[in-house]
C-alpha cells in the first residue's frame, strides 16, 4: 500500500495575512510524513490585484511566498489569466516560480500552443507513485481572446489529457478552477480520474464527495481553510483503497511560519514603494456618494464614455470606495479607492432598458444591494453615475415612476432606439441591473481596468471641473 498526503489551497485572492498560517500548518502536517509522500497544490486565484503586495510587485510576492510554502504545482485561475497580460505573467513566472503552473485548456492564440512557462499537464512522482496533474480554468472566451489566449472547453481538455496520462500514471488528479457544478459533471461524465481538487466557486467540502470512482475536495476561499487529504493506493488493484479528506480552519490566533511572515513584510515594503508613484496632483477634493450623485462618480462615468467612444457612460458608484482629497494622488491611493479588476466595455442598449436601470438606481434596495464576484471589490452597488445624459426625477413618486424625463444631449431618450453605451463588464453578466445585460454587440476592452481610466481623467483639469455639473435634477426638492 502506498500512502500519500495532499495539501491544497484555492482562491486565496492575495489574502497575504493567511499565508504564514497556511505555511505553518503545511509544515506541521509534513513533519509527520516522509518528504517524498507529500504533494502540495494550489487550485488557482492565488493572485488578486486589489492587494498592494500583488499590484506593487506584479505578483512576484505571491510566487515567492508560494515557493517558501513548498507548493509542487498550481493551476492558472481566471484571476491570474485575465488580470495580467500574458507577457507580464510569463516573465514573472519564468523568473520567480519554482514549481510548474498547469493550464490544460488554454493556449496562445497566435501559435495554438502552450507557452513555455505553462504546462498542458505534468507528471510528478510521490511515494513511488506517478501522479498525473491536469489543470483547467473557467472558460471566458471573449475575454481571453482579447489578451491573445485561446481557451477551450474544459471537459474536453480533461478528457483528452486523462486519456494521454492514463497509460503513464498511477493516479490522476484534476486541479479544477471551474466550480463545483462543473466538477460534478467531470466526475459523472469522465472515467479514469481519481481526485478533483476544486475552486472558483469558493465552495467548502468539509468531507469529500465520491461521485462514481472520483473523490472531490475543496477548501473554500481567502485562506480561511487549508485542505488536507490522506490516501492509500493499492498498486495491485490500481485504485485508491482509503481516502480521508478534511478542511482545517486557519484561526486568527493560529501559529505562523516566521520565515513566510518575514518575506511578507519585505514585499509589503516593496509593494508600498512601487505604489507611491504619483498619478496626479488634484487641485480640489472630489466627493463620492454611494447613495446620490457625486463628482467622483461622474468623473468615472465620463471617463468610461470617452474611453469607449460611446454616447452614454454608466457605472455604479459602488465601484469607488472613498472620496479623494486635494493634493498628491498615488497609484496606491487609487488602488485603495478603486480596487476591483473591472474592465470597461461598449454595448448597444435600448432606451427602454436604460430607463429601467435608471429607475432601479433610484431605489434603496438596489443602492444597498451587496454584490459578489465578477471582479467587484466594493461593499454595495450604489447609484448609477452617468455621463452624456441628463435625468429629471421626482423622488416623491412611486417606484419605477420616478424618472420624469431623460435627455441624450438635447434629444429625449427614445425607448425604441439603441444607444452606444460605455459601461463595465460586470453589468453585461446580469450583475446589479438585469436590463443592462440585455445589450447587443458587446465589445470588452482589455487589459485596462476602470482605475486606469480614472487615473487619466484625474490628470485632466477640464474633466475634473466638468464632473461637478449635475446630471440628475430632483423636482421634488426645494429649489429644483
């Protein structure tokens, strides 16, 4: 009987504060096993550019801490693949990763091959077993293609690589950054897979699932848990004879690996230094309001409209977290107020759908709506900040009857006409306002984030001055 310990994490999203705890736990678990019987894996989205350490070092901090933690391999998650350009990610991986990164369903579009810093699959030997690793990531074709990637159907990729690896291996482990529903499908539809380690949907499996002959495990999100699997493999029967899986909470008062903590402190300093670069000098403060019109929200909406060459600009004020003071503005401060990896896009939207979103934006249940996923890093949806239109409202009227008139330039909004709208990718997926996902001819614009657009606007004194012009007039208020 061959015994194997698998330690795993997923979806850390640059929660560096948890990494010394995870490393300490992994070291403690490893101390009870022979070194050649331990396999340590990450299932993607370790990197998140909302973190100063990640943003300030181009994710060098993530890779070096993963090296120190002793990872044997990781799969490319969408946060790695979509928020960094392939050139930047490749340079950093080649220079700093001491372990293979696996991407079984992603290729360079120009060459239709896997780049030299990424492996389509790999075989590692542990406990005298040849273990085949397949790594698949969630497919967002429209996005990946804009960055020069081709992303293929993950189930087909798993099938292909399983067939290739089966004759050469004892165990096949799929590192799946696809989410639990897709993991279930793979286990149900494909044969030959022993273990699926999951991520992407941030699910916690306190005990393993067994579907067909495949075990499923996952460890949640943000380093709140570490995954711990102990298995016994019977070479004579060529199957797993015993399988025990659990997730281990990383508690606030838990032991920390002092060497990883010291490394983290070094990267905190390096990241802060890099992000001290000046973006703009503000002549005046810019106020933000999640629940009403504000200059900072207007400025971002205007910037998105200009960037996308659209007639109208729309963005939710909740993308921004704080107002800005006058004076020196740095990259670090811009990251603090606009941390999400949200991309601009251009879309054709009907006047009727625009009007519905404007009505919803005036309702408290929409303003206060918490949003999860799709790159959003704020607290609430907030109101719609707009540019290119003016809106007359009567807040004393019933919901969905408060918008009195909308003008696009000098012309009334036509419910039956399509308008070119510059907005954010999140809306096209139905998050926030359903009507804004009904657009046509969507053009996503990568790799810039909306904070890059905001930086450009903040350097334009005329744009800043124009942001104080009101887009909304409430006739129910005195003096309006």
